[in-house]
C-alpha cells in the first residue's frame, strides 16, 4: 500500500472533507496515515484515480497495537460517489481499511473498479460499520474476490474487547442494509476470506452469490436476501446459498450462525456446501429458519 495521497492526513483530529471533486489523480485521493481521530469524509466524488479513493493505514509495534496508539479512529465515510478507480493499481480498492479502529462506511455509491470496492485488510480492533452502500461492477480486472472483502491473517493486541485491557480478540463489526450486485468476476458478494471473524451480516440484498466462510469463525448472518446465488458465471464461486470452506475443528468454523435468511437458487437443488465434510473434524454452522 502506498502511504500517500492528494490529501495526506497524519496526527489530526476533527477534520471534515466534504463537497470536493477528486479526479485524474496519479495516486490515492485521501490518505489517513497513523493517528487521525474523528475524521469525516462526506459528499465527495472520486473518479479516474490511479489507485484508491480513500485509504486508512495505521501502525503497530509488531502485533502490539495496544501500547502504540497510532491508527485512524472514529472515521466516517458517507454519501460519496466513487467510480473509475484503480486505473493503474489493480490490487487497490476504492476504500481500504488497514490497522484502523471504528470506521463507518455508510450510504456510498461505488462502481467500476478492478477489484473489491471495500477491503477490510485485517482483524485489528474491528467495530467497523458498512451500511446502506450500493456497489456494482466490482472485480472487473482480477478474480477470486467480491464487492466487500475482508481478510484476517494476523492477530493484533488492542483494547477492542474492554477499554484499557489488552486482548488479541477484536470488537465485532457490522455489515448491514447494503445492495450488492455480484457481477463481472465477483465470486461472493461479501467475501469473508482468510480467517475473517467477528462479523454480523444482516439485511443485505445480494445478487448472484451466497455466503462465504473461509477458515474463519464467530460470524452471524441473519435476515439476508440472496437472489440467484448459483447464477454466477464463474466456475469457481459460491453457487450455493451458504459455502463453508475448509472448516477444521480447533481452528475454524466454530460459532458460525446462519438464520432467518432467504435465498433463491436459479437452477441448483443444493443450498449448502460444507467442503471436506469430515464429520469428526469440523464444526457445522448453526442453521435455522431459512427459506
């Protein structure tokens, strides 16, 4: 990640960036690097950018983010129009959240990007909210991704669970009331990849893809709407309402809950797929009251 941008913020508090046009830039639009508290980015348009529209990137001392309070916190990204990004940097997302605390991404319209629209890069702290966004035409130039993508390869020490008390566990994050079209090379509308954990997904309208869990745990899905989950054109994709990939007792797959969801399949009779279904070595997600 290039820690730079047209607007570069570091060591700030109570900054508002609103009603601007960011266009034809050779880098990121806005970069929040290390400590920035209570930043609002609202009602801007980002278009024709070489890299990302908005990046939030903090720092730690190894895994220690508790004694090193050098991360963006309490950031609001709301009602922005973001499109035609990643012209040169194909691994980029319009909004990247990396080593940050309590980020709210609300009511944005995003389309036409090479990879995911929103990427939560790691499991540091959590307490993020992604809601009321409309996203389509993602993953046009890569593959193996989705409009909203989360990773969690590395535990971090923070006080997300209880203020002032260091822990390797993170606060829950919330993804709700988004409209996600899983077209182009998208595979999962909400791509919880690489051990992602502590998410509550609810009331999202998702077209052409189902639920994904890969090597993660502690996620709840409820009141979700999935439309034609098996109509994704790719040969590697969800193609089911719920796909639980490589659950393994002792490391992943536990505390996964999928209840009160509605899923319409286009042609497949198979709603659930548990990969490597060794019943002596996996946790089966809790399923109830789904249609």
